[in-house]
């Protein structure tokens, strides 16, 4: 379906009053994205006629129109975000041939009355710009890398810091020193591929010997290259991560390359010997804080979780003296159903019981299936408080009704209840791949770039038809087009 018929169809759907608010919002976003794609070329042609103000900053022409900044790349004028997407292939080619990124250039933008202003940050900010800066109450500091004329990549195109003053205590100039520094932060992934013959043989033997694995969820073990594209998103939008640890049973994706920034961690390096082999993600997650050379602060990804746009450490941690993790709670609560299978719902119900017993605090909201910020010492303290629970889950080869889900449920709720974490708010999209609205959700992800994180989740319990994995691969490639350094050439 081309953009025009799709836009018309979406508009007709939006006019239906019986739609749920979330569905109406999704369709509205898709309509805006499609309208932007249709009108973009026309607006680019009309903009010079309408009259735009532009400056030359750092050798690049920067135009301001309609409250947005635009970069002029040759004869084509596009938004910064459109440039990043459009030049993805060229950027990837450049990174393969010249992995060393040139130094960043910093810019500061502000509003003086109704005028948007911009200056290149160096030792010689023009006097007129300095006077104008004093009249502003809000500033944005951002940076960009130029790999080739007009080619921008990843978080370098984003706003890096936003700061301002109130109306009663106006400062003469923005103070950059007030922004707290972030500690070193690692990323941890768990990954499995049920097509590996050795892994399948070990799982089948464990099933025969234990009679366990009641969930029967084959989708939980399957691999469709999600890790490749999740690593791409981390490379594009989270370049501040110090090191990446990929936890596996010992098998490794054939395309993955280890280096000083990415290492493979085997289950036998983490889990107790009498708990191996394990096929229980709850067991593996309960041992993540035992990874060697893991930083105190780290972010944990399932391989079906991706970064959707530029983020910085403050997205996941409250920076400051304590540097507390942020917890992203869902609006949904644990279903009040007696016969739940041993998945996240049962683990979340167990979390509610344990946290209430430890702290007296009751909260049955689910934690969003997204990136989980963690602190290694806090996980160790929690294990010391619940040694029996941690020991039991670490020795269950398959999911069990009494499991705890440590980073995805227990730890966040306990930390919130004890003041060791704070509530976070990061735009996140959860896409259940078997849902009828999945194509529209994927289109919104690609068009709007309004989400910090998104999850492409598939389980055998998804409604609707089977997932079109080839189509999903094309979408993932579109959302994360730039190959990471950890892909075999």
C-alpha cells in the first residue's frame, strides 16, 4: 500500500468513535508520519520562498523554520533526523572503512523571544549571540559528528543536555558545570538460539530427566537475528556504554565478533555447577551481578529490546551522589487469575508477596519489558536478604511456579519500596508481533522516532497469524541500518 491510500485508510479509521484511546493514538501517529513523508519534498521546495533564517555554524549552513533546525546538505535540505536515516547506508560504509570517528562539534541553541538562535560552541562566541543568550530562559547543548559532508550518525545528532532558569532567579549564562557526570556503565544481554544442535540435545535430555518445562514456549528460545539489530541500536544510540557482556550457554551467533568492548560470558562462569545446564531465563538473570569485570552500574537487555533514539545515562539512572536506577512501571497489573503459567505474571505475583513481606509496601504493577537499569551491589544485597530464593531459582533448569524474576520484577520493586531507585519515565513501545496492529506499530516506530526504547516480543501465546520473520527482518534493518563493529565483515 502506497502512502496516499494508507493515509486515507488511517484517516477513515481515526474518525470511528468506538476506537480505544491507545488505538486512536497509534493511528494518529501513523497518519502524521505518512503526511510528513508525502509533504516533506513539497515543504523543502517551498521553504526558501517562505523565507527562512539561516546561519553558518562550524562551516555548515543551519536553517531555522517552523521552530525546527534543518541542515543543508548540498542541494537537498532535510531535517537532522531525516539525514541520519537517509544516509544510513553511507554511514555504515564509512564506519567499515574508517572506524575512528572524528572529534565532535558542539552547538548551543536557545530561544530569544520568538526567535530561535544557534551558535557553534568555541572560545569566541559572537558578542551579539552572548547578549541574546542572556535573554533566554532555556538552552539546549548538542553535538554532531560529520563522517562526510552532510552525513550524521547516531546520538551525535541529538540534544545532549537541556538546562534553564526559572522566572525569579535568572542566571546570566547557562552553567554546564551543574550537569552531574555519569559513572562507567556496562550493558548485559542474554541470548539463546534453539537451532543449535548441542543446545537442543541438552535441553531434550533435561526435559526427559526432570519431566519439567511446563511452559512449552518455543518462541522464548528462538533466534531471528534480534541481537544483531539490538547491538546496532546500542552502537548508534548508546555509545557511552563501556563494555557489552553477552551471556549464552556457550554457543555464539556466527556473525558476532568479540573485541575489547564485547565479550561472551558462558553460563558455567555464572551459574552453580549443580544448576547446569539451565534453560531458565529467571535462573540466568538471578546471577548477572556475578559477571566478572562488570561495572557497578549496568543496563540489562533481552535481545528483543532495542534503543529507538539517542539516550544518555540519565535516561536510566538518576545521576548524582547516589546514582539510583530508574524503574519503568507499566500501567498493567498482575492478572488476578489462579491458573497462570510460570512466566512473568507468576514471577511478578511472587515479587509482590516478597516485597510486601520485606517492606510492607504493596505494588502489583508490572515492570515494562524494556531496558532494566541495575546496580551490582544492590543486587548482591538483595541476594544476601533472600539467599534461599536466589539459590532455588538458580538451580531450576526450567521455569517454575515459585521462580523470582530478579532484574525484571523483584529488584525494581524492592528498590522503589526502600528508596534505592526512582520512578523513570522513558517513552517505550511494546510490540507483540502476533497482534493485528503490529504493522502499524512498526510503521510508527520507523516514521516518528518518538520512543527511547521498544520491544519486539514474540511468544507462542500471541494471537493472530504466524509472524512474518522476513518482513520483521526488513523492519529491523530499517530501524537500525548501521552495522555495529561486532558484526563479521
